[in-house]
C-alpha cells in the first residue's frame, strides 16, 4: 500500500476553525458500507440508525492543559513543554521546544505573578528522538495544571477557542489526553438520554490521545510506518456489556477511531489468550490467525495497556460493527483506519461528496457514520 493511495485535495476553507453551535448541530454523512450509498443527515438523526440493544462505546478520556510555557534556568531563555505521557508522579514524557535542551537542563514553569504564585522547577533527565525529553518536575503537576498549562489545539486550528470546554466531551472523566476524541464532541446530555430511552446501551473505554496523532506518515509504503503508542483501558464490566450484546445479535457502535483501536486491541488480547501484546511476533501471528478465522467476531477482554495497533486495509474487524467518526486528514493513519473499515475507494468517494457539499472537516467539523 502506497501513502499516495490515501491522499485527497481539501480546500483550506473547509477546515473547521470554530466549534459547531450547538454541539449536536453537526451535519452527518452516512456511508452504507455494503452498497456505497451516501446519505446527508445531521448528527441529531443518529438515533434513526441505531436499534434497541445496540451498544454505543464512548471514550471518556479528558484533555489536559498539556502545553506549558517554560523558561530555562538560570538564563531565562524561552522554552515550551508539551506533556505527552505521565510516567509516574513527577516524571513525564514530553516534547520540548527551545535551544540546547539537553540532559541536566533546568527549566521552570508557571509565573508567580500570573498564576496565583504557582512556579515549579524541572530537570531534563533523558533525551529521546528529535525534541522528545523525559522531564522530572520538583512536585506533581496535577494540582496546578489548570493554572500553568494551556490546552493544545491541533496544528490546523489557527484561532484560539473562546470556550476551551468545547474541546472536551461532556462525558470526559479520565485525565490524560493531549487531544480530544473528536467524534464524541457532538454528544449532548439530551442526546444520551434519548438514546438510553430508545434502548441503546452505553459503554465506556479510555484511550489517552497523544500529540503523535497529528504526526504525518512519511513512509511511502504505509506498512513501514512506526505507529505511536497510547494507553488503552477497557474495564471488565464494560467488556461484559459489549460481549453480551454481540451474543444476542446486537451491534457495537464505536464513537471515534480511539474507541475502535481500544476495542480491537481488546479483541486481539482475547484472541492471543494471554500473549503479551507488546511482542511484535505474537501480535503478527494473532493478526494472521484473525484474518483466517471465519468467526464473525471475537469477544473483548478487559485491558489496561499500551497499544500501537495500526489498522490498514486488509485488517478484519472483530469488535466493531458501526463507526461514528469525524473527517480525517489526508495521508493519516486515521484515514487508513476508516478505509480499512469501509473500503478505501468508498471512503475517498464519500470524502469527495462531503467536499462537494461543503462539509466542515477535521477536529471541530462535521461527522461521518459508517454503517
């Protein structure tokens, strides 16, 4: 598979710069996978495509203010820290912007005059690839993040949000993401109540999204791409809810590609029967077996682990029947994932249709239902 196979031309003015008001007013392109037919609806029409007993799976990760303006000590030179992942109480994997940030470099975040007196020193203790650094802070950041941090926005959003809560789902609970699970941004409390009254069950997972989700794919052979790692969590009670629905013939509706990757990781874990997911050879064998297995689905199991699952065309889905997702960037791993689910040609044709009808694209834009 060539990277150019996942390219399309998007007029820049279709990249959404502001949230849709109200949340549930987005347009929704519906792609029927078997026929390739497209329907133009709104997100409020979602209940019409769901049946009693179906399970809607939501990612309850919460975006943290992961962008920290910083200064070098003792020089005072400007720097910026982007929090990628918390390693323990005080250590974080980060990306650091600034000149000559090496092992032993001391930094300070916060401002005693502007942030209620909050100021925290830090030290670079490990240097990784490019600008990646492991930083040890003098004290836990958690209690102070809202004072010293800024919510990072995707690089294609050039206008600061008037209300940063609009880059947060209403059901977000678990701190840890540097980006929002954007398909979930469309949901309101009223919509969730309506779905429950209709007999739709709600399950939750957590996948903490890193800024790597916006990193471009450079490998011309997409299978040579090194997929980033993110933390995926599915609890036993949610796994049971999902498995019971599949056993009675209902569908699993994943809200967003993050929910898809979590559920498919949990299905692979089930198929691996205890094989370590971070063993590439074991994962390869498991995926090959899943491709050959004629069983239409796999049960999911509880997981709390890192996943670097890279879904491309040819992957056979075992845990997801329907997907709600936003429109994704050209040449991105997310476009490859939805192409695996609905077919590359069908997805690109649907995207052309969306462009023709001036849908709003990417994180703050409209959505697409793949049924």
